């Protein structure tokens, strides 16, 4: 049984060889822990849960059931990628729940950022718990807990349970195979497991998803505009020889005048944010090349219905946070 303390002598996993050795060791320890028991995993498509899923599929195959909850606030193409990689290529037992309507109905008219986060968090637990109850004989819950989560939990910064707050009747034993790894090591392990590079080197994305970038009360049309604009921003900025640490856009809940085909319009602005950082405590804005900004302005205003103006947020943190909420 693993402890929650990383041994001082544990080498940093930074080569495919070290990753393969780790994977082999974890496969054995997962098999020892779960035997022929069934394991459940909330698979968001983020780096940590994806690596845990791939590891468990290798170790116990169909004894694992992955539940992918689409809360309607994911980026363009994300649920499809989870279904393709895990459902089709890796042959996982995958339960896909499209809960978009449920989340967006609950969020309708709610503009306070903390209230929005609470609704998304609670609804996620409810949907996941409902799916868990439909399955029989599940004894284990796998989680993509990583070492910084444990350190923060010890320091009292946050609770480390990714699916913390499950109802008491769902009393699972935890399986946390990457809990002693740092993020960079999780990525090396993910690559060694054969996960797509785009999934392993994904930029950070908040749990409440596009909900924090569709400020104020979320509406379906503005959320759709944000999702389309975000896909363009990721595609274009992703072509830079050195990509920023994080890059995305925000579509705020106010409109601005414009003109299209000789007629006056009243549409949303789109705000691009690209930042570099080491620890996200302090961040600096990335000075995007002007030609790239021009291309983004042109593509977003012509390809995304409802957006007629594009701005760039050049504010460091502090004083501004990364997300607009
Ligand atoms: P802020 O806005 O606090 O963001 O400067 C710092 C970093 O954290 C990310 N972020 C989150 N990540 N769950 C996450 O996993 C969340 O709820 C969440 N909220 C913000 C944000 O994208 C940035 O990288």
C-alpha cells in the first residue's frame, strides 16, 4: 500500500524508460489492490484523469468503467476526443453522459461567479453519483490525484479529492496511481502510455470550464460564440514556435455597436488572453505578434456569429487574475 509521502530517493520521471518502469510497477500494484473488483473513474479528458484511465485500462481492462460527464462547458471537440481515444482506440468501458441541458438550465439567470461554480460542482457530483448507482458491484473509485494536490491538502489549501463530496452510500476505496507524481512526470507517463500529445500537453483548463469565461449569466448563444472563438484562438496561437503557458478568450455579457453589410449591429466583444508563468501566482502577458492578432481579429469577426469586436488583455497578475470569472 502506497503512502502519501514521496520517498526522498524517488527519481524524477523524465525519460520514457523511467515512465515505462513506473507504469509496470503501477500495473502490478493496481492489480494487487483491486483483485477482480470493479473500478469507477470520472474521466474529464484532462491530463491527470486521462493518464489514470490509460493506466487502469492497461492494468485491469474492462474492470474499469469511465464516466465522462459533458457539462456543456467543455471546449470544442473535447467530448468527441474522449470518446474517440478511450471508447474507440483504447476500448474502455465508457459511459458518456451529455448533461448539457441539465447544467445550462440550472445556470440560467445566475450571474454571481461563486454561485455559478457551486452549481456546476454540485450538479457534477449529482450526475456522477446517479451514474455510479446505476452500475453494480463497484468497490473502487480511481482518481487523478497528483502530488501537488496532496501537498496543498496537507497545507490546508484545498481538499485533494477530485470527486470529493460523493454521498455517503457511495463509499468507495480510492485508487490513486499517480498521487506521488508531479505534473511534468504525469505527462511523461501519459506519452509512454501512448496518449495523444494534444491530450498530454493540454493547457490548464478550469473545472467549471467555459463557464468562467462566459461572464455573468450564461446564455446558450453566447456560450456557443465563445466555444467557436476559443477554437480559433487555440488553433492560431497554437501555431507559434513557442506556445504561451495558457491562451484563451472570454466573451463578456455586454454588447457593443458594430457595422456589417452596411447595417448597424449590436454584438459581443471577444477578449483574447495569452499568458506565461511559472507557478500561476504571478503571470506576465505574452506579446503576440501583430500579424497573428490581425488574423485572429479577421477570423473571429468573420467566422463567429455574434462577435463584432476583438480586444487583447495585456494585464499581468497581479493585479488581474488569469480568469475573468
Ligand atoms: P486565476 O484566475 O485564479 O487562475 O488567476 C489561476 C489558474 O488556475 C486555473 N483555474 C482553475 N483550474 N480548476 C482548475 O483546475 C478551477 O476551478 C480553476 N479556476 C481557475 C486558471 O485557468 C489559471 O490557469
